[in-house]
């Protein structure tokens, strides 16, 4: 850069309730009396929307044949009139999920209110007095950013004979917990210098300048964005004591760089907000020519 020109470099561093139930003794096979002994009443998963594409967890159900004859059972899942899909307290659009009986990889998702009967599924075979373990995988892959909260659906895990006669059932609540979370980033014109986003202001002149750079925030609920200036709102020439004052506007919010600025957004829903960056440069009269810079540290936090 010419020795006779004053320039600046602005660095932006983005720093059911359920109860165990047993069916009456099976009429499918004399002496078969299948009972679901244990298993979680709520199948709960935690989903971190900015760290995970898919949430998946396995849940076990313990079964015992208390009769004096053998039992052969397959699993099905029913909703008993509830629309398919996980839903939160606000009643937003339902979210699809999948349930798989891991014994044979059978899809038991109740998309139509109950899972379809499948031929050739590997059954659970228990002799009199024998215990067995059934394992189910619960998977959700949201297609969009979810609002923070608990998404759930009541369902019934049914064990029945291969020809559809009931043996035992267990009510469960399928749940997905989405925590309050927020992430941010820059888009538009900037480059990276050693991993730090850098905005080149070119020749430094007094006045207001809207940058072609935007800070964006993606969140599951409310959030705060704070900004701190290394030089307390001044562009500094190297390690010298030459400064040019400047101000920053985040969207339509003026930031106090001398003490640190902050924006709070209160919301109960997921958000995607853009904050175009604007700076106002103070007087450059009588300033020494050279490169002037400051480091801004942005921090986002969920509320």
C-alpha cells in the first residue's frame, strides 16, 4: 500500500407416564402367557441441532413367558387414534421419526397409526419360564431447525402372534428434547487470515460506510450477541499510539465499543437473523499514514 495513503484493516473474530401391562394368557398357543417385565416408560433422546444431523438411541424391553407352554411373538406399534409424528407443547407441525425392531431389522414405525404386519419377520421365541430382550432403535432426522422444547408422542408397543393375536403390550412416550442453542457466522465479503475472518476497509476516510458483510445468527430460541473491541472502538496503527475512532452498527443496533455492546432477542421459536455491518469512521485529519486495525470479538449465547 502507498506510503501516502491511510488504510485500515478490520479483523472480525467470531469468537407418558406409562405402566407395565400384561395381556391375558395367549389363546394362540396353549400355556403361553407373555408379560413385559421392564423397560423405560419414556424413550427420550436429546438432539443438538447444530452438532447432529440425526438423533438415534436404542431402548430395551424385557419379556418373560410366565406360562407353561412356548410363546412366539412379533412386535407392532400403535398410536390409538393420535396423528403420527412428534409434536411440542406449542402444537407446531409434527416431525417424522422411525422405530426399528433390531432383532430382525423390522421397521415398526406407525406411520399410518400402526405399523404394518410384515411376513418373514424374525419372531421372539420363548420357552415356558424363559426371558428375552427386545431392542428397538428410535431415530429422528429433522429437516429444518427446530424450536427449543420437548417433542413427543404416545405409543403402544404390542407383542402379538405372527397371525395378529395379542399377547402383551407396553405404553411408552417417545420424546425428543431440543435444548436452547445458537450459532453464528459471517457471510458476504471477507477473507480469512490465519483462520480469522478479515474485512479490508481499503482507504480510510471519515464517514459512514455499510460493509458488504453480514453477521448471521441461527438459534432454537432467544439469544444474545455481544461484541468487544480490542482497542475500545479505535482503529490503531500497529503498536503505536496513533488511533482513529470508529463506531459499529449491528443491523439497526448501535454498539458501544468502548465498553462492549450487546443485542438481546427474546423468542420461543427457532430463528435465522441477519445483521448487516455498518461502521462510522471518525476524523482522519492529521493521522499518520499506515495500516490501522482493530479486532472485534463476537459472542453468541442462548437465552
